[in-house]
C-alpha cells in the first residue's frame, strides 16, 4: 500500500500540471466567448434564446462522448490543412480536450452573464441614461460591476464542472488526473482511483473557494477579499504549472497504449528503453483501438503495440484468414504503402480474442468449442470488453457459428472477469495472453472454423518515427523476444488480487525475465 501511495505521489506533479493547464485554458476561452455573447444576448431576444438553447444542448451530450467527437473532426481538419497548406496540427490530446471542455464550460457562464445584466436594478440603468453615458460606458461602469457577483457565481460552477470533466480527457490522449482513475480501474489499483478522485475534488473545491472569495468581495465591496482570492488563484496556478516550466532539450518520444494491463506494461517497457537511449518520453494511455491507430498514422504518437488480427479486421477491413505469415506480410506491406506506418515486427507472442468460460461451467454444459457453444448460447449470458461487440471479430464468429445469447453486456475488462466469477456472465471475450485465464481455471473455446485471425503483438511506428535510428535501435531488441508465458506472468502480476505490481514494475520484471537490459546509447 505504501509503495502505491509513493508511486501515486510521484506522478502527481505531471498529472496535476496538465490537468490545471487544460482546465485553465478551457475556462479562459469559455469566458472569452461567453462574456461578449452574454452581453449581446442580454439585449437581444433573437440571440438570447438560440445561444442558451445551444449551450444547454451541449450539456446533454455526455462529456466523454463530446471529448471523443472532436478527435476525428480535428484529425480530418489537420489532414486538409496538410494537403492545402503543407502543415497539419496536433489532433490528439490537448486540442480536442480544450475544444470540448470550452463548450462544456459555457452554459453556467453564459446564463449568469445574461441573468446578471438583465437583473440590474432598472433605477440604476435609468440613472446611467440620465447622466448621458454611452452604451459602452453604461455596460462597463454600471451593468457589469453590478452583475459581477452573479457572473462570478457562474464562473464558480463552470470551474467545478470543467475540472471534474477534465478527468475524462485521458482516452483522447490528454494527460490529466484521470490517468489515475482509468489505469487504476483497469488494474484494480484502488489507491490510484481514490487518489485521482481526491486530487480532482481538492482542486475543484480549492478553485471554488478562491473564486467564492472573489465573489463575496464583489458582493460586499470588500477589495481585500478580491485580492486575496486572486492572489490565491495565481499562486496556486503557478505552483501547479511549475513542472511544465522545465523544458528538456532531449528528443521527445510519444508512446501510446490502449486501456488494459498488457498495453500499460509494454508501453512502460518501450518507454524505459527509449529513456535509457537518451530520449525524453511522454505517455498517451487509455486510447481506443481506432484512436490509437489514427494517432500513429498521423504522427500524434510515435509508437505503440497493436495486434495483427485487430489491424487486419478493423484497419484493413479484411474478413478472411489466410494464416499468420500471410497476415503479417499483408499488414507490413499495406500499412506502409497506404498510411506510411511501419510494422517494426512481432514481439513473439499472440494475444488473441477468444471466448472463455469457467472450467466447471463448460464441463457441466459440455461446451469445448464455439460450435458447442452455439447450441447452448440462447440460455447463456455473454460478457465482453467495451469494444468487442462493435468489432468485426464479433460479427465474424457470431455469423460463422450462429451465436445468439440471452443477454450481452459490455464491461471494462477487469470487471468483465469479475462478472464471469460472480455468475453475471457465463461466457466472456477474453484475451489469450491474460494471466487470469490460467489463474481462474478458465477454458478457451476452440474456433474450429478459423473465424478469428491470428493476433500477434506487433510494434507500430509512425512515418516520422520510422526514420529515427535511435528509436529503432532501442526497440528492435524487443522483436521476437517475449514468449506468451512471460507475458501472461507479467499481466497477472498487475491483475492479481494480492501483491499487485504496477505496470512499470511489471515491465522491469518482464525485461529481466526475457533477458533485455537497458537500451544502448
């Protein structure tokens, strides 16, 4: 437990600084749009209703979905910019997160600007008119000062919403306090989950209290409160952002990872070798399969691990299964020619999608293969990971065997295994390199029709990274060096219930097990 707290504390400066920067920029941009729009809306019903309606409509979209929607949009715009002007822009991480959170922050600020200005005492407005003030003078000298407490209340609400929603930016590649929560849920590291929640809550409450001090100063005409709140915010912001001020001159490599333990371990293993080779590394974790591939193809990340079957079915849209060698060869040639993505090579193990059952349950039902399962499926419950039911692999085995379950439920991968253990699911979409298969005595159901392709773990390099000799030299020793038994043991060391290791520790143990030392300089 102490080790987990120490590890969580060590990550805090980097996570907190990115979280504060994102939240601050989103709030600043949201206020810059909401304030003038609110002023116009307070004077025009034709502007007021549509603007408040649109801001309210945005709030009905789940924040995670809003964040995810901006990535493909920005990616397409970046591609157009590259084609037309010769320069693209980053579409992963900060940019989609900033745009989504800016929109998400606007409703309370916009509504309170309108309410505050329209709520100004008519006598004060008449007095301003009687003094001959221009419309701008009336706004800046009378209306905005009187409406300031109401506007500050909206800013306080927006700050709490934005800081909380920023934890969901992790899946689109933006480092935040959400990194604790997403990785902690996957690896059942509840210290990380609680740490991320607590840090986000403390940050939101601290910002709310300091903004509240400014609000009370405006209401009570107490300048010292305004100054105290403003100075507190400034000092806190500078302290949180201080880790970003030390810029390294070393080359920076961006290592991507999807959202399960094996990906975290392998990403840490690659990062360790790149650091040993003299590079500076940033991690982009918890990416979805489609997002990760788009990111490496566009150069948003330099390297990540994917699986040949996933690329074959999801990226190339292939439904056939010509065999392991043909799949690897086809991927290597096609991805390079089409997207400039280099398949550096397979790591030496396969992590295939499989359907699995508890051994005792499978024996009692007489199920050993997907063909056997098809006979019983109508009375059974399927548990899958979050992606499986929308992937072509599921369609392939469903159609090949005529699978139709009584119920299908998607889970975060760790809870999928829990559902099988607790009887909430009878069958799950497991991963063949997962150590929990052996530990939980699960039975992998055979695929006699070969509906699923091979799933060799492969290293993918972006077009730019493929030209980096230092990166290739650091990562090439990983090719063909990791047997499935070693990967299963590493995965289980992170996923097991007791004596759990963190991904970085598991990566170091795995490197020692397979005889890989530090990367050469």
